[in-house]
C-alpha cells in the first residue's frame, strides 16, 4: 500500500469510498507522522484518542453508506479555533489552559461532514506575526530547507503550524485564519495552497478574534482541489455571526478544470516594487504566461492606493486588536497574576500573559484610538481603506476577472533572522494586506522555486464571492508549475 500520508485529500477520499483502507488506518498513519515530526513544533496539542474514536465512528458510518463529504479525512486545527473539551490557547500564556465548552462554527461544520481531528496547530500569539515566532509554545520550523544548508527556516505566519503540518504531510489539510496574509504567506513559504475567502464567507464565531473587520477563516491544503473541497465544508451562513453572509455555498470543486479562456487577468503596476528580487519578477512573468497560454487575456491595471495599504493596515489591525484583547484581564478565565488592586491585577496579568509582539500592537492600537489621535490616525486609515476597496472595484468594473500578483517578496527566511526590526517583519505582508482591507478573496498557489530550491507562490485576487474563478485559475498555475514536496530531514 502507498504511504497513506502521501495521498492528497481527494485521493484519500476516493480510497476511503472504495474501501482500499479505513479512516482508522489513515488516521493512525498521520498520528505516526506527527510523532516522528515533533522537531517541526507544528502541533501544540495532539489528540490521538479523540482522533481514533472519531475515525472508528466514521468507519462505521461509511460501512452503512452514510459518510459525509469529508468522511474519514484527518485534519489539523489552528489553535485559534475553539474546540469543545480540547484546550484552546491562541498560543498565548494569557489563556493558560483554557478549555472551551463550545465548538467554533467552522470546525463543527468539518465534524458534521465527517472529518477527524488530529490536534491543535501552532500559530503566532493571537495570530499576530508573519513568521510563527511569537507563539508561547516556541517557533514552528518549516519542513523546507535551503539547498545544502541545515538552517531552520520559518514557515510564515500566523498560520505557520497549519502550513508546516500540511507541507510535511502530518495532516491532509488544516484550518487557518487570515487577517493580513496569514493563510497566503505561510502557504507560499511551504509550497502549499492557501485561500482567504471573501470577508463574511466563513463564520468567525468561536475563533479567537484579532481584528474583527479583517479576520477570515480558510483552508491550507496540498492542492487547489483539496482546498476547494475543504472550503465547501468551512463556508456558509451562520446566524451567530452578524458579519457572516447569507449566500448559497457553491460546489467549489466543480470549478477545478473549468476553462479560463477569455478571462481578463489584471497585472497591477503598483506591485512592481523597487528592489524586488529578480526571481520574484521572473515567477510573476511565468505565471502570467501560463494563464495566457490557457486562453486568458492579460491587461495592465492600476491600484493607485496600494502604497498606503500597509501603513493603514498597521493602524486598523492594532486598533481592533486593542479593543478585542481588552477582555483578557485575569478575572474569569486564563492566567491570573494577583495585585493589590483590581487595576494592578489587570496590569500584572497582561504584562506576564502577553508576549512582546502582542503588547506592541495593543499599545499602538490604544494610542491610535486615544483622544486627540483617533481622527489623525484611525479615521484616516479607514478612509484610505475605502479608497483601496474602490481601486479594486474600478478594476472589476472594467471586466477584470482576477488580479495576479506575487504572494510574498521573498522565499522563507531563517528563524531569528528578522526579529530585531518589527517593520522589516511587517513588510512581508506587502502583497497580501490589500486583500483583507478590501474584504476580497485571495489564493496563494505554489508556482516555482528560488535559487536555493525553496518554494515561491503566486497570488490571485478575485471579485467578492467569486472564489470559483480563483480555483479555476489556481489550477492552471498548479498544473503548469507542478507540485512541490520537501525532502524529509526530521
């Protein structure tokens, strides 16, 4: 039998349907892989007993012909999603050993459709980071290495555990969240596929909040088809989330292999940055050529307010974080560090419970929301956000179906290489934040490798609620570029 962990989600689904193997066998293979890969630090909590129990229950259902769309598929869950009776910490000391008594909507839909939970995946603390180095459980290691080097590389952030686990074949897919690029950037760094759906497409209920107007859940998987399969289960209206949109969920998988002939693909001139590495420029041109060869039409477009996106994002996101994180006070749950007064208890708890990056963002956010600065910073950033959104609307109004850009300004960098300068780290989000500011869908697809044999990704940005077009175009790039898997060293 083939190594079960090397199957794609779609292949595993077929094997389970044909009874070539059971969900329990598939789950055991992945649990073994997780045990052997602890050097990656991708999982912060393994749930083998629960996984086997879920797999046995699904095998019984499959035997009676009642399996769901994800029947028997083992998945990893980012530690930002509340999982009933399983510790959920957002990888922060302040949540301590918090065990929710409820299930997030997205994960409950995955279990409804028959998926199996292998455990909770590492992420940047409260999803604040671009390298998965801010987690209280320590950094995640990318399964990829530079050619001829043993340097540990970051998997990207904040969904680094999700991307690393999928790339290393520890799970068949993973849940992730994206506030400024936290699905797409780790996918690009690990040679996996990650899609950030349109804002409102997936429920945010039961997901630890970072910036409520930007956060969106989505899948990381090994192929475009696998991400489409997962997305169908994760998406859908939820009355418990007022930002969730009441629209029918299409069969995303049906978009795979559809012709892209006649589609207009925008190439934004503002994304050609000064000092952009030649290999990123080359990758972008290759991606455009592949889409053209498949029948798409390339058009130059302008998104003039792109240059303001990053500074505006780093005002809006910390402002919302400052508001959302005010609930962590050591009173009802999580860490509590006593003080002589309630005020001192709050201060002591937050000083010890929040890591340096979270404290930095909370302070920035509190500052831009304070009296005298609200209009100068937060209000202006929101106006810039409206202009960014309008740029995209103007493009789509001219008949553009999707926009092609690089996913990241470089390949994965070393653990500890960029920690000293927060601004240098923030620049990793340069190509991704516009999508969150405008609430649009964006997908990152592996498209090539750099001179050191590390994976590089391309990003496709779509019209609101038109993820199907992104899956169709993403598959064209995937077919042309081929799939990438890291050489096993762990």
